[in-house]
C-alpha cells in the first residue's frame, strides 16, 4: 500500500464494476468501454504498464495487426481527451509501453491485496471492506481475450477475499466470526470449508443444534449442485459433534473461542513466566511478557491460545488443563538477572509426550522492557509457528540454529518463504542474506537462502540465471555437508538440482531424505514431481498421494497437488490432471507453474475457452512467457521427448505466444 502522504489525482475502483473518480470525489466520464478497459488492465499490470501490442491484441484480437494498432491509437486519443477534461494526467507513453502514473492513481484492488497481509483483525477488516463486489462486475467489452482475463482475475480475487474472510473469522470473537462466515456463504454457497468454519463457530457460541443443521445444509447444497457427498473432513466434524460431550461454558481461549472447539488447530497454554531474580519489581516484567506472548500468538489464526492468566489458575488448577481440557502444548519460562541484564528462558513442551519441542534464551536490559518484551514475543511466534509445522510433518530440524539474531532472521525468512508469493520470496532471500552475513558458516541460513533463491526462480520473482542456480546449489551442498542427516537440506539440494535440469541427481537426494525420514511429506511430494517428469507415472502418483496424505492441508499442500498434476499429465490422465490443476490455481493463484499445467490440461481435454483463460492468467503475471522460454526455462522439462512435445503442443493450442 502506498505511503498515506502521497497525492493521488484519481481513484480507480474495479470491485463491483468500473469507476474512476477525481481526487476531490467527482466521477470522471469516459467514452465507450475500451478506454475504461485499458485503464482497468493497466491498473493490474506490473508497474502499471503494458506493451502496445499486448493492449491491441487484448482488445482487438479479431482484427489484423494494422487495424488493431489503429484502433488502439484512436481509443487512447479519446481516453486522453476525456481524462484531460477532468484534469487527470495519469497516462504516459514510453517507447512501446503505455502506462499509468503510479504516483497519480489509487486502485482499490491494489490496496485490497496489500492489506490482506495484515495480521490484526481491524487492519484485515479495513482491507476486506474494499471488496464491494466481484472484479469488474457486469463490465464486458466483447473481446474474448479481455473478458477471459477479467474472468480469471474475478475468480482469483474472489478466492483471496474468501480465504481472508476465513482468516478474519478466526481472529475475531465467535459471534463476529459467525457474521463473517455467513457473508462468505452468501458469496459462495458451495464452499464446503466455510460450512465447517460456521459449524465450529456455532459450537463455540453454544449452538450445537444449529451446527448440526448447518451440516445438513452443506450436504444438501453439495448434493444438489455437484451430485457429491460431503468430504471425510466435514463428516468427521459432524460425527464429533454428535458424540462429543459438552465442554464447560466458562472455558474460553485467548481468541474468545471455547477451547477444543476448533478441530485441527493445536491448542497452546501460555503459563506463568517464573521470576527467579528475587526482585519483586521483575514480577511486572514477567506478567507483561505473558500478556505480550499471549496477544502475539492469539493474532495467528492457526492456534487456540489458552491464557495462563485465566481465573481457573488462581484456584490452583494446572494452567495446562484450563477447566478440565488439557492443552496440546504448554509455553512456559523463567527470568534470571545478572547485574543490569535479564535472561529470559522460554520453552515449548508437548503435553502429550512430555518432551521439549523448542527452547530459546533471550538476553536484554530492563530499562528497555517494552522493546525487550516485544522482541521476545515476535521471536516466540516465529519459532513456535515453524516448530509446530515441523512437528506436524514429524520432522526435527537437525541444523544448528546459531546466535539469537541469526535465528530470528532465518525464522523471519522462512515465514516469508511459506507465504510463497513473488514479493515474499524476495523478502525471504533478503532476510536469509542478512543472516548469512552475520554467520557465514551457518548451515540453516545457507539452506534457507538456497530454497529462497530456487523458489524465487520457480515463481518468476528471480531470473533463472546460471549465477542464481549455481549459488542455490552451492549453498545447499554446503548445508548437506555440514549436517548430512538433515532431510530438509537434502530436499532443498534436490530442488536446486532440478532448477539446473538434473532430475536424476535430484531423485537421489529426495530418496535419501525419505530414507532418513519416511514421514516427511516434502520428500514424497518432490519425488512425485520428479518421477512424473521422468515418466515414471505409477511411482509418481503413489509418492504424490502419500505426500498429500502426510501433509494434510498445510501451507505447501498446493505444491504436492502440482506434483500430482505433473504425473497425471505424463500418464495422459488429462481429465483428472485438469481437476488437480484447477485446485492448485484456486489455492495458489500466483503460482504460474501450476497455471501453465491448468492451461495444458484444459487444452488436452478440449476446453479451449478455459485453456485460453488459463494462459491469460499466466501472462497477466509473467508477460514475458512464451513458447521459446517456458520449457525448459521457466518450467523443468519432461525427460521423455513425447511427453515434452505434447506439453508444448497443448500450451501452443491454449494460446501461449511463440515469442
């Protein structure tokens, strides 16, 4: 989102239709539809600029080159005249590029997407308030290329809005969350995961009967619209509601939702920080630290956080049980003093097994108490998020974490990495670079920088130059040499080898990773993609499905499904491959590799309109893609020539430009 002090001459609104307004608030009248279409498209292009030829093809693709260029010139002339009357100087030309002046335009979609990264409920609500209706709702130009692009953006932004609304529903209290869930279902009545969300929130409000009726509504809608039954996950939630005893009504989590009601999310009890300094004044620091950690964890929708400051603890009850329900994990700690310096020790314990999941010490000075507390709280959230994800994968990180500052930077880099957008991967790389500059031999920092570079290439945020590829390989090889039994480093090295077009060596590293830890989903998932590229279809499908089973709806589930799509296409199971590719794009619209398989599989099944829409989706994000650089280049190549040739043929049929 731009700096609030910047001046915008115009505001372009693309949600709910098309509108353009002057800074003072008056509407700007534009002639026809193609002028507004140009503004809408430019507003969504990287840098708000596009080649003239692309605009001409987008809006006059049915005409020959000369006629389409003439039409573009005439439309731009009329558009500039209309904007000039309103005093809006927002269009500029530079050689073959037409663009908007970013400092003179505010776009609701841009502000919406920037605001979705917010972690607090109020900021997220502000961003979602911008979604006033579908993207360019009711705005059709009559050009297949433009209308397909708009439809693709419409679907992508709807998916982002719905996902962010679900996140908001987890951040607010249960009653407010219910209102959000109802809004989601009004927008997308067939969204099964939103019915589960509503069921959970109804139980949190003590309305189990309504939750059971919501299940019946879900089943009825799915049967009517698609002829299918609910998923096993929804059925399991329904069965748990039928059989589970009621929890005490007073049992509340720090998120405002009764503990235990949010199935599938780990519960964490934040216990007292024990004051070992012997100084009574440090009690305030300890209590403030508990509050800060509880608040920081509660802002993350992935957990149910039980506060150790609840009244039950005053009655002498074990804070991990919180009214009879034992938390899955307990976060506890102590503070010590040495002169003017405080040492804070924090540990996360698995209450079921009794073993430590994670521990860290923090040193600081009490005169900067608030800053010190905030630093600890942020570090705890980062570390807990990563450690619980690894625990879910049944993985223990074997690489030494390094000094506290290195550990913090690496954890921040990994959190940005797991966002998996082109921008977040660049931030991840920058943070990992900083960590490595502090500790040049730290294996965890090398490993993190390697995967940030490799994934940056895969997402198109970094060019696949020899320099980048060789650096990713060198860093990963160093990490493997430092800790040979680190399955994470083995998979990262495998991915770097794949970026270099060395699938056989990549398979060796993945197999080694799986031999070290047969429960590691990323090892199986990467093997699935690699076997698919090598034409070993049955092995690929088996490994991909095993990865999906082990990973179970985590942040990189989309990549495992992508590996399955790669394998299914190699096996010419095009209809199933298309279903999987659609799921990948719905889950991760910015993953252009997945969208290219969407295009190829749609083309292979004869869905020409959908294939064209998929290609426009790809080009709207990476306009430079063409038949000459897509594979090998942006995508790894199928090893078998017939698989490779068929993939390129389908992309060509879908409309990927020759050059």
